[in-house]
C-alpha cells in the first residue's frame, strides 16, 4: 500500500489555504479517515508530502520506478 503522508497540522493548513475550509471542517475530515499511525503501519511505500510540489513529484516517480522494477 502506498501512503502519502504529512503532519496533520500541515494538512489542516493546506485545506484551509487551498480549499477555503475552516479549521473545524479540516479537522473533521482528518478525523473521518484512518489514523496516520494506522496508515503508516500498513504502508509498503511512504511518500513524504511535506515539501514542494516538485519534491512530491520526484518521490512519486521514485516509488513508481521501484514498483515497475519489482513487477
């Protein structure tokens, strides 16, 4: 399982900035998901999403190449 991860506070900040949500809306959405700990525990690949969009894209490409090589 591939998990894209960043700290909850960063998720909240992005939801508020990018989507115009309130803090309460963002926190509610996060609470409705599986916990970060649960997702990371079952991850076979973790994609860090704390950096720039370019850094995220580079990490996605790395995981994709790795998965293709294993296929």
